[in-house]
């Protein structure tokens, strides 16, 4: 069966520090991968999605970047964190072909607090 | 572009009462519709989805939803809620791109926090 992992589970970082969040998927090949952010009272915002190694699409301009160095690994990064980067970050994957009706499977999330 | 509106940000109910969480969407093309549930500090879990066919969709944990194309709605219902149903619920839509795929992208509503009181 497929599983999705995210780490760390929680993170407290000072403003201006770098960030690296990692997401890995097991039990499937060539998934579509997604990074979302949940800020308090603002629902889910899609940040990035990837349909293959090295292929990243950004949904909103921001202080963050994403990379996909391996088929089932998705990394969210920042060179310098802002207070507004605080939130709950969710990674998700959907199946091969990424048809519009494919269910997205979510990881457990990372709670990031920027102080 | 599509959008999703969840009409209630918070819904308090008593245990064993019925509940309806409302969702309306806007799209110029055909859509697929989803309801997800999120328990505190956890990821999202799919409750149910509408792809085609019967407009009444049954999901896990006794939830069901009805797709109404004319009203562009996909309201979630449960006839009798439990304390354990306390969570945040998200409605989401994925559109069908003519001549291509949409890579499974979803647009989410702002969420409805359901609180079940004893």
C-alpha cells in the first residue's frame, strides 16, 4: 500500500533562517506531488505541484521554492523565512496520469512557526 | 477558473442531531467534487467524491452528499452526528480540461469547522 511521510512534524525557526521540509511517498511510481499551506482561517492554498522529476509549477509568487530530486521525493525550501511563512504545510500525491478526478492523498503535515 | 464557497465557517450541533455543511462552486466547465475531513493537527482524508452518475454519493463514517448541477452545489449531510465527527471539513473541485489533463489539481473551499457537543 502507499504511504506518504513528512518531516519534521513541527518546526520553530527564527525570521531570516533557511527552511527545508521533506516529503516522500512509498508504494507508487511517478506520482503527481503537491505542496499546500494552511494559514489560520485561510483554508488550503496550493503552493507547488510537480508531474515529474525536476518539473515544478508554482501556483503563487512567494518566498518559497520546491524541488523534486527523485521520483518520490518533494522538498519545500526557503532561503530566508518571513513571519508570514508560518502555517501548516501539507504534502499530497495523486496517482499516475493525474486525471482530474484522482483522489489526492495527504501527508500528516508540518507545523511551522516563524518567530 | 473555478472557485468553491463553503457558506458556513463554523457549525455547532448537538450529538445525534442531523447536520448539513454547505458547498457551492463556480466553474465554466464540467467538474468533479470532493469532500475531505481534517482532524486537529492531521492531514486531510477523503470522505466522498462525485465523478459522474448518481447525484447522491455515499461516503465513509455515514456521510453523504448530493450533487445539484443547476444550483452548483454539493452539500454534505449526516443524519446523526457523533462527538468523533468534530473536525474541519473541506469541499474541493477539480475541473475537466478539454483536450488535456488538469494534473489532479484541486481548488478547496475555506473549510467548515463542525463542533459536536454532548
